[in-house]
C-alpha cells in the first residue's frame, strides 16, 4: 500500500466493498474492466519533480514509474482479491467509467463472460487541476448544473466498482441482486476536441442507442442522472439532447445532476453515477441538483432541487467527455 497512489487506494476501497457485498470468491479467468483518465498521475508527477530537482537521483523512481500506470493498478487489485483474467483499461475522458460498465455488460450479454468486475476510479492531481484551469472550465463560485447563471464545474475524486454476472450465476449463489443493467449506448462526436455539438447530436444518439439495446423508449424511463457538469456549453447541449430524446415526455421527466454534490469525478463519474441510479431504484428516491437556483430556460424537463420519494423501474445515466465521447447506461429496478 505504501507504494500506491491515492487513486489506487480509492479503487481498492471501492472494490473491497463490492467484492465483500457480492460474496464472490477468488477464481481464474475473471475479466476486469476499469475506466480512468489520470490513473496514478500523482506518482507520475513525483517522477517529474524529482527528475527536475535531483537529476542524478534514481531513488524510488522505478517504483513510481511502474505504479502510476493503470495496468499496474489493475494487477494490484487482482492480486489483492486473488483472481486472474483479462484486463481492459478504458481511458475515454469523462465517459470512461460508463464505458467500462457498458463494456463489461456487453461481455456478459454476448456470452463472453459469466462474471465481470468493472468500475471507474480517479484521484485528483495537479496535472488534472491545471488542465481544467487552463481551459477556464472550473467554477470560481459554486458548481450549478442546469442553472441559468452556471459558470463551471467542480472537480472531485472517488471510485465505484460493480460485480456484474448473469442471472443464472446469481441465482445459483442465492445472491442479493441490486439491479439489472439493461441498456448501453456509446457514440463518438467529431464536432470539437472539447466542446459538444450545440444541439447534442451525439448525446441524443447515445441515449437512443441505449434505449434500442434495452428495447425501451424514453417514455419508459423514470429518471435521468444527467452528465450535468455546470459548464455553459455542456448543459445547454445536454438539455437540447434531452428535449429531443424525450419529446412530449420531457415535461414530466425528472432529471438531476449529482455532480452538484460530489463534483465531477472524471473517469470515475460514469461508474459512480450508475451506482447512484442503483441506490435510487433500490431506495425508491431520486437525488437532487443541490445547488440549482434559477433553471436554465432550455430545460423543458423538471430539474430536481430536492431529494424526492419515487418508485421507478428504469433510470438512465449520461456521461459525456472530451474528444466527443458520449455514453448512456440504463439500469432497471430488481424485484
């Protein structure tokens, strides 16, 4: 643990909770799918700082170089729980966590695996902060997704890991099932390196693809956990996409962005927000956009300002990232 970066430790904590709750045992050929953007970047920064301050010193450098890489963090996780299998690392900007969950689901859906451990993780670093600061994407006040006066995002860090398996596998073990992933859509938007299409074309396509794979329409969705970063361009584009996707349903479709409470977790965001949707389905409540003051006029849908009781069957979560990465995941309440 002493050699591990903070991001690695967050990942191990989340995986421990998921592994313990699932009752899984060590095994062979268990796929691991992880999403991240920075990996163990703090260790990479430490390598650079020492190289500048003491060019002739090699103390601890080899260990830092090895452990800052996401594949090493994945191996550390596998060794901690005593399993082996293929590893997939997805670094697809802020859609990474959702892509990891979606890819894991597709491995199971198409019969390539019976069980998959999947999730996303991210630790803050100076490089990540500096990158968003240079883009002037950070809020100097408070992150307010879908607010008319929004002025930027707030960075966060964390991790979420899910134990995914077929229904037959869960039934054999008498497992407690928290929910079912039923749909996933991933689309690339070539509009701009950092800006979404103004009308949210790729976001719309991702939601439609998720619904198509689930055999559902927008009318069936009871709640949307929006990407909702609080940046001027993202929220207006996502609002446009949600309005088009939901159609007449938009006026009654509950939407919120939990980034108002936990910040933008980047590579971990999609995985954490899938877990939030599962919590909402199990607990029969919907989370708020806690900082909303004046709703953006482009939002024809209700943006939740307070947590509300609600018994819904399906929830959809959006994750959109730089480079035009767009992903949507649909989860279903288990009963």
